[in-house]
């Protein structure tokens, strides 16, 4: 078969059962449901309640994606795991997942590119499939944020935003030139790395993490963010990369049936939709229920959009992300 494109064959997702509402956080820190909803659109997020790693949720999402694709774990010949919150420092989540799924001794690696990680993984799998290096690729985005957040008033700007979850897709080749991933577009700019980052544990320090990293006014052991700065860059880079993906295929915003953006902040997505003159009915948002699950947010949103019938055959769908790094990315596909 001549491979002209890669298609998504199946999708899965997994979120912890424990729902943490804004009011639950307000009992632990100086915040309010009103503040969080107004600034971010988040009403609740999921947090794990027992020891659970990104690959535990990733396994559940991957198994659903495999089932819906009609593919067995033995058929998978590439695993890519996107995460900024791996179960352990090393080896990679992708390696851990191959053991959990019982795959053959296939290539498996992690992508650590924060909110853009899933699209970076998707682009890598797409390239390997089109090059004939893989026929059944599993791309997972999985995150456990809750164990690494400062859920006191000191960490409230970041602590209220993030949630735990995982999503997965199975990809395979198609010879249908009109369907599948039309193009992917990846960008990074490390100039603003410190505007959204987690410094410790840091290999440049001995020991890598010290007691004071979890102490003081602005500790390096918790994620730190310049919210307004990140917001401004997000609302510039999102439309840029969405337009880039359409331009590359001779298409326009009017051709787009559905935008599935990374879920960082409802206001960011509304701002982007308004700037592009894209009707909000064409934008998938579920941040109200899950918060920002970084690399997992796009496959979780895709899963929901398929389940509720918002994604249908022949639709032009754009996935787009922006996040720490900074990194930003898009994938345009004909469903
Ligand atoms: N509850 C209550 N108050 C909070 C708070 C919380 N959870 N978090 C921060 N505040 C306070 C701040 O301490 C600050 O107080 P000060 O004015 O006394 O210093 C004030 O609220 C800031 O409010 P405002 O200026 O209205 O915040 P904002 O409109 O910039 O919204 C964010 C803050 C974080 C929601 C917003 O900047 C944002 O979403 N940025 C992008 C974040 C993002 O997308 N990150 C992930 C990228 S992938």
C-alpha cells in the first residue's frame, strides 16, 4: 500500500474519579469559585486520590484507543508518550507503558514538551508512519499534576489551573489522499522559558532538590508562571499557527469545521476564536470540567468531541496548542 497520509484510527481517555471543585480549593487557599471561573473558565478538575502515575491513566486511555481502533497491543509498533509529569524521573513513561500494555520490543520514547507535547508526539508518529517506519502507532498524553502543585495561597495562581488526566490515539497509514493528517506545524522559543517553568529537581544542582526548594516565598520546587505574560503570547501564537496550518494546505478559516485547542484557559480560547472570526460553536472547550491537563488536554477533548458527535466524517479539524517553553503547534486533518 502506498502511504500518502496518517489517520487517527481510535481514541481513548482516562481521568481520575475524584472531582475537585473550586470551592474545595477555596477551603485550602485564599481563592474563590468566582475568581477562578471568571479568569479561567474552570469549575472543577480531577485529582488522583491514591498513588497513580501518568502511565496508569495512560494505560487506561491507550487500551480504550486500541479497542476503538480494533488494534491489539501486539500490533503496535511505536509508542510515544507526551508528559511533563512522568511517573518517575527515568526511564521514560513510554518504556513503562510498553510493559503495562505488553507490546513487543518496539521503539518507545517520551516527548517532554508541556502543553504542545501531544501534537509534537502526533507529528513524530505521522512522520514515522509516512516514512514506512511504523504501521500502528500509539500516541499518549498523560499527566499527574496534583501531586506537584502548591495548593496553598502561595501557589494559588498555578495551583487552581492544573488537573490530572490522560488521552490517547492510535494512528495508522491510509492511501486515501483526501483523509487523515494534512500537515503538522511545530515551533519553540526558549527565550521565555522562565515565564512558565518548574526548576527543581535540577540536574545542575547537587543535591538536585533541597528542602528550601519547597520553602520560602517563591519556591523552585513548584511550577511558577507569569500569568499575564503567558496569556499575551498564547493569544498571539495560537492564531498564528492555526493560520499557518490552513495556509499550508491552501485553506481558510471559513473551511475549518472544528478547532480543538489545548485547554489552558477558556478566555484564551474565546479570544483566539473571536480574533479568527471563528464561531464559538466550532471550538471545543471542556476546561470547565478538567482544568489544564497539559499534554492530555487535546486527546481528552478530541475523545469527547467524537463521543458527542461534533467530529464527523469529512470534517476539517485543527488541533492547536501553546505552552511552556514556549512551544506551540498545530495539526490539520480531514476526518
Ligand atoms: N485566586 C484568587 N486570587 C488569585 C489567584 C487565585 N487562584 N491567583 C492569583 N490571584 C491574584 C494574584 O495574586 C493577583 O493579586 P494582586 O493583584 O493583589 O497581586 C491577582 O489575583 C491577579 O489578578 P488578575 O490580574 O485579574 O489576573 P489575570 O487576569 O492575569 O488572571 C491568570 C490570572 C493566571 C488566570 C491568567 O493570567 C492566565 O490564565 N494566564 C495564562 C495562564 C496559562 O494559560 N497557563 C498555561 C499555559 S499553557
